[in-house]
C-alpha cells in the first residue's frame, strides 16, 4: 500500500461510525414502524434482528395487465422463436467456424438452435438428437458444439440481439436497451421475415425426439 496503514484504517473507522450513526438515526425516526432492531447482548456484542418481510398486495390493474399480456403473447415453441428472430436480424450468422470463420455447413442454423435450446434449458444434448435427420445426429451436434459454439460467437450473437432490441421504440422507455432479459428484439427491416425465413423448423416431439423438418 502506498498510503499509511493507520491512516487508511482510521478512514475506514470513520466511515463505519458514520454509517452506524446514520442507521441509528433512521431507526429512531421510524420508531415502532421499523422492521429491524439492534439487540445488545452480554459482552457488548450487537445483534441485528430483521423482521420477516410480507408480500405486498397486487393491485387489480396489475393482475388485469398480466392476463392481457399473456393473451397477447403467441403460443410458439422456443426453437421456432429462435428461427423467427434469426429471420429478422440474422443473429445466428454470428456462429462461424473456429478455423477461417467463413466455412458454413448446410442447414447449420438447425444444429445451432438445437444446441442453444439444450444448453438454455439445461437438458443436455440427448433430447435434441434425432438420427433420422442429418442436422440433428449426435456426431453433427458434437462437431457444431466444438467448432461453432464458443464464447466469442455467443458474445457476437448476443451483441446482434442487443443492438436490434435497442432499435425497438418502446425500449427507449426502459433505458438504453443493453439489459439482457432473454426477451428477443423485433423486426430490423421491413420484408426481412419473408425474405430470410429459415426453412428448417423444430416442429414436434415424436418417439422421444424433436423432429426437424423442411418446408417444401
């Protein structure tokens, strides 16, 4: 330490003393409404007692708003949601090969989405493996997981999501749009959905496997 140790400790003592005095003043001001109390035990040690906090009641307007928003949200599977958002902003393009960054496997997005769902839901790789589809075989998913899903590609995909979210008008009321709330951003440019809608979709479960099918 460049400064004197005794001086540094003295400053910390002053800060601690001021904090205790501030809390004591607030407790005195709160009176019987205070939810905490300080009990001096034998030997001079102080014990801080905190009352159990009870849940606050919800106004009827909040209950109405929650139900209304739930009805407005579309019923959609998580994989389909990822494909749709990719159609808007192309965030899955951030998952590039470890080598030159230009190599792309056929229908790579299907494999990437399967791996993202398995990791996000903490279900492991087994539930998304389907040997009947090349994009969902174990060897394919292991290869994609090793060479495409990395810290830098995930960060790049997140950056694309955050950047797109920041351009949504309502986000301006929430802040700068940099908070990662797992919500997905809206359309980046008109017509992108029909121009870039991915063909492969994870549609349903059958015989314990998610099926990836291609629209014909």
